[in-house]
């Protein structure tokens, strides 16, 4: 079993930056691809970024390409999402997820989910 806990959300002005963290409790963190998703009120959950177990491969949603960066530190059982040049439309609850298989960009591909951390970007 894997438990995930996100942190780092908060209020930031447009153009600012935040770094989200997700700590996994499992003992096989290296075996899981990790992803970030977000969901704004009244909208569908949206894929943000994913990273392979080794950290060598990453992929991003079109809306955050060039602004966000996903990374991981397997020694710390932690995955990060660096968010730069934030926009009001980035406002959402951000969720960390773990997939036993390779990285995917859809919700059903993930086995475990965190509780989410809220990011609010003011204009």
C-alpha cells in the first residue's frame, strides 16, 4: 500500500512560483511512476505532469508545458512539482498520484491518490 501526502499549496500572485511536494509512505516508491493532476471548481480533473520511476522520463499537459517541472528524489520518497509563471487559471486543487505501471496521462492509470493541496493564484 502507498499513502501520499501533498504539501506546498497556498496563495500566490500571478507570475509567481510555488513548489509542491508529495511524500509517499510506501517502501517501493522507486517502482511507481508519479503524476500530478489538478481540478478546479466545476471542471474535470486535468493531467498536469508525470515522471517515470527512475526520474529519467517526464511528460506534461499542454497547459503547463514550459512553466511547470516535475522531479523526484527516490531517496526521500518525494516527488515535486515546480510551478513557475503562475496564472489565475492554474488555481485548483492539485493531487499527487502513483502508478505501478509506466507513466500515463489519464486518471484511471493511477493506483493511489493523495488528498490534494490547494493552489490559488490571484490576479
